C-alpha cells in the first residue's frame, strides 16, 4: 500500500494492485479534521481514478449531526461526480454484532454499493468480488 496522507487523526493509502483507496480514522477528529479527512479521501479517489474505498471507522468516535449531514449530502454528491461507486466500512466487532442483518450485507443506495465488516480482509475480499462481478456485467 502506498501512503497518501498521514495525520494524527487519519491515514489514507492507495492499494494500487486492487485500485482501492483505504482510509483509517485513528482518533475522534474535530469537525475541521473530519471534513479535511473526507475531502482528502475525495482528492485521492480523483488522483488514483478509483471510486472504490474502504473506510476503517473503529477509532472514529462520535461525529456531529452537522458533519454527518454534510458527508451524506455535500461530500457524497462531490464524490459521486468523481466516480465514487463502492464503500466497505469497517466497524468494531462489538458494533458489528449490533447491526441489523440488512446492514451487514451489500446494499445499493442510489448508484453506490455499501457493505459493513468487522475486519480489513473481509472488506478487501468483498471489494474485489464486487469489482469482478461488475466487470463481468
């Protein structure tokens, strides 16, 4: 994996072999840091010409309702225009066990495909399976 962006609260890397951008939240960011992290993820997707992302939220902490709204609308709209297509989200094993079954399986939201996992390997495996499936269509 090629490092792209590193701060005390987040790291972003490019998995060139699999055409995936991987973001890992390392601590609970401020609102400014949260938006910087997501905007940097957007720039990485544009630079590496991929819409496939894995986001590790295990250490993310609480995000304000304003930032959740911003990421769900403003950021997502910008990302979709840049080719954003797949997101695998990694949550803690404890949080994963509390998710409703329908949130664990792949689901389409508009033109985006999302899935939630409790480990990196499962997220990568899903991402690669979905990529191969999409190529065969």
